[in-house]
C-alpha cells in the first residue's frame, strides 16, 4: 500500500509542474548576494542618489514592481504598508520601492509615493526610485528577480514578493507572495539587522493579466491551478489514509 501511495505522488507532482510551468519567472533566490550600492537612481523629486544612500546603513525592505502595474504591485505595497503600520515596536529600517520598468519617471514614483503616503504613514519615509534599464537590471540580477515584458499587453510578468537586505546591502532573505503579517516583516528586519541570510519557501505568485485570446498563464489561471493542486493532494491523501486504515483492520 505504501508503494501505491508513492506511485500516486510521483504521478501527480510532475503533472503539476508541467501544468504550471511558471518557474522561469520565480525569484532565483541569492541569499548573501551583494547589491550594487554605487548604482544611481532617481527619487520622486528627481534627485539622483545611489542605492547605498537609499539604504542609509540600515536593514532594508526592497519592494520590486512598477508604478503603473494594473495587477499585484499595488497590493504588494498595500500589504507591506499595512504590516509595517502594525509592527509591535518601531523598527530601524529603510524602505526602497524600485520600479523594474525603465520607462517610468520620477513623476511616476512621486505620484505612487504620494498616493501610498495618503493612506499609509510608512510610505512617507520610503524611497520610491526609478532608473535606467542597466541600473535596474543590476539590482534584479543581484536579487534573482526574473521578469519579462509582454509587448502585446504592455505589462511585466514577474513574481510577487519582498527582498530584505542587510545594512551593507547583502540579501538577507525573501518574503514571497502576498498577505504579509507584521510578525513576518519584523522577523525579517531583525534577521537582516543581524546579517542572517537564508532562503524563503518557494511560493510563486505572478503579477500578470490574463489574455483569453492567447490562453497564456496568468494570475487567475495560476490561482485555479493552485486550488486544483491543493484539492488533488487532499483527495490523494484521503484515499491513501482510508486504504491504510482498511489494510490495518484486515490484518
């Protein structure tokens, strides 16, 4: 019976991987990797500053997305700001929100920051940055963010999540997906302050819009796949447990 259980699991997991086939857009986690602190960006006022200046020698929360994103990027920032506003004790950290879209401007960054700050106090003290394609790529490569611009839909396909950096600009850890809790944010800030570097659980949540005419994988489709996968696992587990129970009773 145990062989049957193993066979069922082996048959299911490859199918799940083939069905989603979205791993090429996940974070390729690089705990301990050093970010290019001398790379220059512009904030909402048009001021040029280095990434190191934005970190200000403090543990840092790095949120990567883009300001005109019609999907998850705004939700990522909302979840983050909500969690930061509910921290048990004020934490000594820096916040950097960096656009992965090199076509966005300081005006876009300023507009996004003003909108966030009107609702969430932590946003007012953050750095909302834009930069050249080369500057942005130097950061995304360092943290392992893999994204692709879809010219037809004019959107970026990229994973949702946060990156935590030490005060010296090294990757401390990741918090992937959505639904951030103050305890998770606080713990990751503490780890970053202590220089701890570790991998996060491999959760994949993509920021992209579904195009029904092309049938591409999207956030909506991914959620259905994830729900179906969860139901499949529960059904298989139930069948195996029932079979094992009957086998023990027959002995």
